[in-house]
C-alpha cells in the first residue's frame, strides 16, 4: 500500500488516472508483472489493478467531499471538482 499526493486544482479524472497508472507501473515492476502484445494475462492484471485503484480513489474522494456527482439520462454519472 502506498500514498499518493494530489493537488486539489488537478483532480480531474484524466490527471488522477494518469497518476494512478504511474503507480500501477511501479507495482508491476516490483511484482515483475510486465506485458507485451503477446502477454494478455499480464495486461489484464494491470488493467484490473488500475480499475481497483480508481474505484478506491473515487470512494475516498467522495467520502472527503471532493466531487459533486450527478446522475444524468441513461445512468451516466458526471462530476465536477468542488472548489476549496
């Protein structure tokens, strides 16, 4: 388990996912899980890891009140970062 430090001005999903992906690559390196186009099992491990980290991040950010969520038509969820 590790800690990520993020700047409140940069909590958009693109930036957060970018930073989480760096964390997953570090994890993969430590665990010696690497992939190329011929190793779909390793690719799946990495994709699931990114998904799990993103789920945990969104849960924690929601608990901290960092985002405002809205459910739109077709159950699409939109959010915006709350201003400090």
